[in-house]
C-alpha cells in the first residue's frame, strides 16, 4: 500500500470524497426512479410522493455540492503539504505532476465545479417557477455530474496510489520556466501583448455582462480564463513572489504569500463560472438573474484589481518593474 494513504490529510480527503459519492449515488438512484414515473399533469398520491422525494434529493445535492466546493481548495492544500514527502517537489506543482493522472484530475474537478454551479443556478430558477419546468433538464445534468464525480473518485484514489515516493519529480521552476529560451505563452504572444489581451478581454467580458450580450459574454469569459491563467503564471505571479524567475500557479497558495492564491484563483474561476452559468441560463431557459451577473462581474473585477495591485505596489516600493 502506498504510504501516502496513511497520511491523515489524504485519508480524510479520500474518505470524504467517497462518502459524498455514496450520497450522490443514492440521489442518482432516486432521481432515475422519479424521472421514470414523473407526470406533472397527474394529481395522484404517487405524484405528490415523487415531488416530496424530488425536494429531498435537491436538498441533499445542494449540501453535497457545497461540501464539494470546500474539498477543491482542500485538495490543493493537501498537494502543497505533500511537497515535503515527494522527492524534488517544492510545491503542489511537483506533486500534481507526479503521475499522468494529476493534471487531468485537476481539470476534471474544475469542470465538475462549473457544472455544479450551473445545476444550482437551474435548480434555483426551477424552484422559483413553482411548476418545475426544468426538472428533467436539471435531473439529466445531475446524472452527468454523477458520472463525472464517479470518474473523479476513481482518479482520486488512483492518483494518490500511483505517486511514487522514490521517484524524483520536477519542481515548478522546471515545469513553468522558460527552458532553452522556448516561449511558453500561447499563440506566440509576448508579455506586453499578453497583458493587452488580458485587459481587453476583461473589458469585453465586463461590458458584455452590463450590456446583456450573452453570446459575447460566454465567448469573452471563456477566452479570459484561458489568457488570465498565463498572465498570472508568467507576469502577475512574479510580483507576488517578487522574483522575475519564479513562475508558478501553486506557490502562491502557501503561507509565505498569505495564501493569496486561493483568493486569486477563487475569484477568477468563481467569477467566470458564475458568469457562464448566468449567460447559459439566459440563452437556454430565457431567465435572467441580475444578482448573479453582478456577483460574477464583481469577482472577475476583484481578480483583475488584485493582480494589478501587486504590480502597482511593487513599483511604488521599488521604482522599477520586474
């Protein structure tokens, strides 16, 4: 057995994920039964019983999804702590790359997070409508989420089982550094053009939210989260570390940097996912939530201001840019 499974933090994480999967499996079984027998035109006793069960399933899902949101930063926290045990790792970057399941697992967790936010948004509108007009839609979405969470749980266990504590992994400098002069930025961009695109996409996303251009909102937010990742790793992050050669998306999660990475990445993904959910619901369901749009805009604005603030403070203190 891999000694990492004896680590209390890893064990608590895996058992928590497994317990939540059991709850989701029960909810999935009940949901399938409800879907097969659901008939909103019926006023039978069975239909009323199905509606009560459906409400119970919704309550369970909201609780489980809320806990899943908390487990994602806890997963990142565990990876950072394991850097002391995995040879060659200086932060979570080395640990996540310890085998070929790490990065796909992280991307899967982000996808599940987005789909859970989308489900909760649809569920909110469905309950407000009283007659559950989108009950089948949100049930189908939940079943998709359950399949992805099942794959996630399998990957969680196998990822930790396959971490070889006798194998040296690459540190963040090797993973994200510009080795042999190669340009790590997408589309052949340099830093000035990357920053221009970063602020331009933010402006387009903000105005698309304010002007209710939902197709443009989806496109701009999708591009913004992609460009913002590179902007943080290869420019803004260097001002957090105050070192031009230190390029890493994970080190900023550490205590030495005030755990600011959780706020930076949380505001980015939270804002983008909420904005995408609001736009999708407007286009697909015909409903609009001004509050959701405002929260999304507030989060991505907080992200941009926070990143820019590190650059501004560094310049005011030192009189130069990195």
